[in-house]
């Protein structure tokens, strides 16, 4: 292993019926690490994923995917998604920029889609229907 990084997937935590179940920590080689709740072998319930690129998702999971209330922070840009995730993607909430500007509304494929409003740091707002 270079730099002391673990080069294989490892799990430490609770089990039930030979499946990860309860609270545990999973290191995914080359991807990142998850700390949180498990059900039937999958990330399920509240948990935090810290990705290799230092992005962080903190929130609810269902059947291994981001699902429910959560916050995703982009390490490189400082941007954040805060809101409701479904099947791994943001569907409704805010996209916040470090300068204070943000978009609030609906999302599809993690991009503004449908009704929403841009709130700019200077106080201006732009409301619209995004396609």
C-alpha cells in the first residue's frame, strides 16, 4: 500500500444473518469511506460518505443510495446541495454557492429542472421554469 492507504475494501461493524446490519464503517478502495447505518447489507438510514476527492454526503440512505434529507458538499468548489435526494440524486432543494447565491427548486439529474428561483448575493432573484 502506498501512503498507508488501504488497498482493499474493509468493513467494521454490526452484522445480522451474514449481512452488514446496524452501525458500521465501510472503506471502499479507490472510492471513499462510509460511516453509518446498514440494513440487509446496504447503506440504509443515516450515514456519512467521504469520497476519495474529499466530497462529503451526509444524510439519509435507502437500499444503498442517497435517499431522503441530505447535504452534499463539493470539496473543490465549496458548492453544496441541500435537500431531498431520491435514488441517489437531488430532486428538490437548494444549490448553494460559496458567494451566497443559491438556486432553490426542483432538480433532475442533479441540475435545476422545473420551477425554481435563483437568489443572488446582491439580493436579486430570478424565478422561472427550467428545462
